[in-house]
């Protein structure tokens, strides 16, 4: 889908005397240079050392058109059939789509023409080039001030170049040709006077549209006169002013002057500046923040009036309101405000409304809210671990310390902050506990604070809180830099409530908390039954990326010292992408040898979550059993019980009994198909062929998902006699996604893929914006952290399908993983484990008998083509219609020895005569083979269920033997050796043999006397030992876990080489 700027329904503001003071001259100096020719377009060359960034591209030449636009291509023309504000029709070719900036796109009358009655047409076009050092320096500074005062996120723009183009008293061909206008009274030509200013400093660029007179009546019927920005070559259109409002545009308040509109245009997402823009668009920069808020965003929308207060309101299910925004006064009117984002309870694309103190909400937008754990360290308060007695997860810490980056809050040396504790209650889904940790403010510049937890008063109400954050908040919001408030990640509050709880319940209060949780949680375990089964091994977990994604705090790529802190025997954990109907999710963890860690075997095992870590929309529900607030519900229902039962007490078996690992015996692997190299296709049932024609084709079609692919000759190597995949369109439920490769004429310095969702360009990074959540799909930047080129994007759909699109060697590669029982058809085939029917043409029940490349293309591939005569709603804009020509279809019977028998490699060599290209394809074929191997089903007997037992190994796959060597508690009885063996008539099932009879029972009564004797005999020794232990405990406790962790890490490193396969990145 082509990009289109958001056009939410807004309120047009009626002008009053309030704005008369700003209705002065709207035009900048038009200059004296005049455009005197109609065609070719007037060419303006930029200075040699300057490029003009526009719509994600860089240009060095500008062209001026009589048709009301400034173009970056000499071939741009007014086309009466083009209506950019609607989705481009099938009849438009991307090759005829050129980039331009249009204050008024219309069919302009010929310059210098003669009107009816032989009078001369008086319309003129002037242009004025402004650069530092020439006579236009004063105007250049004024343009910079206009931009700085109106564009959110821009504080001081210093332009080096500007082009001012003025269309003066121009009319259109409808007036001159149909209405036969003259310069006589009664038949005078309707004329417009308007101006476009484009300006840049080489990095950022902006457009100013000025409208002095707009008298041209829109032609009847389907007029396409409009104002906006065209990216060109299929990159989309962004409206500046709605078509129906162009006529009266001079009467609208849009900035500091009537009729002036200001935009930022260097990126694909056009930002509207100024105020009272007529489409009700609220702009917020930056357009993302963390769930815990505190970030400052700069906002434009209405003209902000003195004496009135404004705030932002967030959210779908529960609207959170920011504190009053701070206005930025730039002369005649206030066009920008700075607002602090509040603490929120939902994530993803969250709606935002601008609210005035009269209660009206006129402007709106969306902002991306991300999980707290994806923010960089400088964006949150650091809770310092200073060793035993000074740890935030201890109950009896004597000293706690926090620190922060002062520059993130403010650059003012006099800035002061308050240190406060905020507590979260799940039953209220709010942060309504506020306890000052210091009554008076302290200088922000100290960057740290230390206090004694015993000095913090915790009343009866406070004792009901288990999780909270520490916040550092600026006293004066006007001094805020990036944040006004920094907050820590969620942390247990045992140190806060310990004093009061000991007074109430004694030292056993954590155990009491565990017991109370256990009694409550066991009352409803129905949520466990509908969780997805864990993959049996690490290879399967990495491959199944449509249903499982890596745990953000325990994964193979992590370089943080606290990786897998709660699962320190694991090297990698995955979480189910989608919550079940209860809002629950599953977590599966794996050892260095790739085996699944069962919670029945280890306190660091795979434990499902009553509340999914990432939450579940709608995020706020009254039913506590289905609590779905991202991060926080998980902290309350899953993390805190583990904390009380496993870290503060020895009751971990209770926790694990209610968080049993979902056995992998019910797990079924997905299956993959791939498109790679020079049009090579590997189908779900492993049939290979290649697409030898250009056009758009349906790769996969199901009731829940459609994938289209565009095959074209390589724009980088058009001499190759074969096609490559250049564009992928995905329709997943309500979401339409397009991922396309940027061509050789595009700016590929920052990224090599363009990604659009529902017509809006999306940008990713390796931090907070690595993942984007939408209604029916999740998009993830799958590049390695060191790669900043946005070359690999994963799409995860609600149906459990994983789709990876990557640019490899100037070719797109596509990997599709479908779950079991997923029914589909298309060029990727259907999964029925029968490759004989793979090449069955659309609408036929009979597979091809002749499988020559020509027949495969003409009868099978072409049957799935997007064609004009089919009533098909295309996903990829500017369709490329295939023709049933087989001129690029050949048999390559002569094998190339370097291809090692790989058909795809051989095909690519003979169609390109480039061995490097062929070897790259060979690597992709090998990658496909590895995926096939890694996703293979593993027959497993599941957990050898002998509670409390110690085992020789934890490999429960078919044929493996496990020996019970002892018990963590109790004594071992029964058979000690078991083997997972095939069972059933056809040996298609498996179970433990012999039947499991072992148990770790209670100590036998006959041994009690002996045990008592031993205990009495060593009583004195124990008393002495206890005294010594009390002294040494604190010293040892801090280092013990470190040593244990180091030991585990060394073992992991030793075994890690066995786990060669990581995530299936293309």
C-alpha cells in the first residue's frame, strides 16, 4: 500500500480577532528570476557540496513546473487522472511516478500564452535562490526562525540553502480552455498566488507553503487539484492540505501567519509543523517512549493560547493524563508545547489526544510505547548492587543506593530533583503509592542518592504493595532535557515492608506470603491447559520464530552480566509470542547442550506465566485472574511469588508445582518455504523451481494471511537473464505490510529496506524500536545488534506464521514458517508431506506432468499472477502485471562443479554467469537444509517425573538412558535406571521403560533413633558453628552466588560450541 499521511477528522477553527495580529504579508521575497518556459521544466542546480534530502532520498537537482510543484525529476508532469489522496489505481505504473513537492498540484495554463480576445496571459512564476553569503541571507535567517518555531523536535535550524518559488496570478487550463477567460470584467480569469519554500542544511529539510490568494474554482467532477508531497517511484504520497479545503486555505490559521504551512520533509514520514493545521493532526517528537513514562515530547497541533493549560491524554482502555504541558513562546503565537508522558498500562500503538482545560479533544495521533527493559541504561534510574546488606532484593538491607545520568534530565547546573518511591497495585492498575525518600530536593548534578531503608515509614496501606519503582523528578519542568522524570525498572519492595511485616508476622513473613500465594493461585489452574507446548530442544525453539521469540533477559546474543539471572542454568529462553485467552504465556529455557529445562528438575527451569510478560490486549481488565498489564501484571503474579518462594525462603517446590513446564511431547515443529537468489523457490514440501517471468504473484494465500511477491530483473544487474524478488506484500488480518528493497538510485546509506505498515513508513533500531506491535502482526528488526542497516525484518502474525524478509547481496530473500495444520495455497505450495502435488495450477486438481521450466512458469506460476482481468485487491502498490512469456525459462543441464549438485546454484550461475552470485545462492540452499534439519521432530518421553530426584542427565529423547542418583529431599527408592523406548504396534509412540516406580520418600521411621543420636552428638558442634556462620554469612552470601554462576558459566562456555545454530536469520 502506498504511504499516505494521516488525516484524522479534525475541527476547523473559525477565525476571529484573536488572529488578526498575525495576518501580515505571507510571502517571502519572490526575487526577480522568472520561469519563462513550459517544457522542459526549469532546472535549478544545487551547489556541488550540497544534497537536498527529501522523502528518504538525496537529490542534487530541482525542477520548477508551471503545474504548481517543485520536482526532483525533469519528467514530472501534471496528470489529470492522478488523485494522490486515494490509493493509486492499478493503471498507474511506478515508472511514471516522480518525486515532487506541491503547494498546489493543478493543470496550469501555458506561460506566455494568449487568452481569448488576444490578451496576454499575465500569470508568472518567479524563483529566488538563497544561500549563506549572498543577498538573501536575511531571508534565510527568517526562514530558519520560522522552522525552529514551528516544527516539533527542532530547536535551532540554521539553513544553508533555500529555494523560493512563487506562482503569481496563475490560472489553470480549465479557465483558459473551457471557460475562455479573458482580462475583461465579467470574464476575468480566476487566479491564484502561492509560494513554495524548500530549505535544507544538508541533513534536515523543510517546506513552507504560503498562500496569498486562491481564487481558482475547482473544476467539476473528479478534480484532483491538491497539495502534498509525492515520494516518487512507488514510495507514496503524503497530503499537506485536504482537497476540499484548498480553496479557502488562505483563511486558516496554520502557523504564525494566516495561509502559512510548514513541514519537515527529509524523511518518509512528513511532519506537520505550525498550529491549527486544518486536518486535526497532532505531531509528537519523539514518537516513542517507555511504559513507565517520564519522557518529554514536543507537540504541535492547535495554536496554544496564553492563560489556558493543556495536557496529553493517552490510551484506549484507560486514559492516563499528563501533567500540564509547558508552552514554548515564539513571538506572536505559541505553536509548540513540551509534555511529559505519564506512567502507562498499555503498550504498542497508543492513541494520544491533546486536551485543553475546557475539556475538548480536537487533535490526536498515536505514539509507540515500548517495554521498560528495552530502554538504554541512561534512560532509567540504576539501582546499584553494593553487595550484601546493600542490595535492593534483600529484606533487611541497611543501605541502598541509586544513580542516574544527570544530562538526560537537564543541562541546567541549578536543576534540582526529588527522589520518590512509587508503588503499583494490580487490583487498581495504578501507581497510587507515593513515598518521598528525601523530603527536600537535591541537586540533579550529584547523580546519585543513598539512604537507609529503616528510615522510610511504611504505614498499613503501604504494606499492600509488593512492586514499585524509584523516580528522580525535576522540580522545574522548564529545565527538562530528554526526560523530566527518570524511573528505575520495576523492583521488589520487600526492603520497604520488611520492618512492618516482621512486627506483624515475625521473620517468617516471606514464607507466609508464599503460602498465601500458593493457596490462592492453586484455586484456578485452567490457564495452564491452553498454553502452547515447549519445543523439545533449542534448535526447534530458534527455528519456530512465528510462535516463539527470545526472552529479552535470557538469550544467546546477550552480553549483559545479568543475562539469565533467574535461569542461570540456561543459555537461552523463548517466550510464546501470543498470550492465550487468559492473558497467560509460556516460557521455555534450554541448557548449553540444547535440552529443555523442566521446572520439575530445576528451580531455574521453564516456567509458564499466569500473566504474559508483554501483556495482552485489551490491557486493563477487571478480572484479576486475567490481568494483562504489560510487565506489571507479570511482576505481581509470576515474579513476586518466585521471589518469596524461591529467593527469600526454601519453598520453591510450591512455586514450581504451580508453574509446571508444558511438556514437549505435544509439540509439533513448523515447516518452511523459501524464495532466494535469482527467483529460486523452495516449497513447503521441498520441491524446487524458479520464477522466470516478471510480475506480481501470490506466494501464499489462506483465510488469515496473504503474501504477495514481486519478481523483476535485478535493478542492480539488469543484464542478468533472470528475476529476483524485489518487493513483498503481506496482508495479516487488519494489517497490511510491505517490505521492499531500496534500489540503486535510492539512498542506501542508512537502511536497505523500506517497511510500511498500513501505508505508514516504519523505522527500526537495535534498541527501543527494535520491535513494533500492531493489531494483527508484530514486526521485529532481526539484524544483529552490530548491523544498523535495517536489512532483515521479521513479521509474526496472529496465526503463528513467521515471515522473514532480508536483503542479501542486493537480492531479497523470503523465509516463511507455518505452524502445523496451517492450510494455504499459492506459489509456496501447501504442506501435506506430498511433494508430488506441489506443482498443481490454480483452480486445477491435477499436478503438472511436464515439469520443464517453460511449463512450470506458463501453467503453474502464471496461474498465481496478479493480472488486470482478475478482480484481485493487490497488496503491493503500482502492480507489475505478469505476462505469460517464457523467454527467461531455460533448462540448465550442464552442471557447474562448484555448485556441488545444487540446482539453485547451477541455475543462478548460468543465468548470471557470475560465480560469486551462484556461491551466495549455494549458501542459502545450505541454510535451507540446516533449517530442515533443525526443525525435525524430536521424539521425547517428556519429564522423567520423580519429584525431588537428582539425575545423571536430562535428555529425555528417544533411546536415551537416565539414571536417578539421589534426592534433593528424602531418600530414593524404586528402580533407578530408565530408558525412553518406542512403543505401540507401529512403534510410533514412546514411553519410559520400565514403568516409573522410583520416588524420593520421607525418611524411614526405623532410622529415626539413629538420626536423633547423631543430632544430639553434634549439637554442641552445631551451636559453635552457628555462631561462626552468623559472622561469616554476609561475607559469603555475596560471593557464593557469584562463584556458582561463574562455575555454571564456565560449563556453559565449554558446552556452547555444541550449540552451533542460532536464530534462523536469512
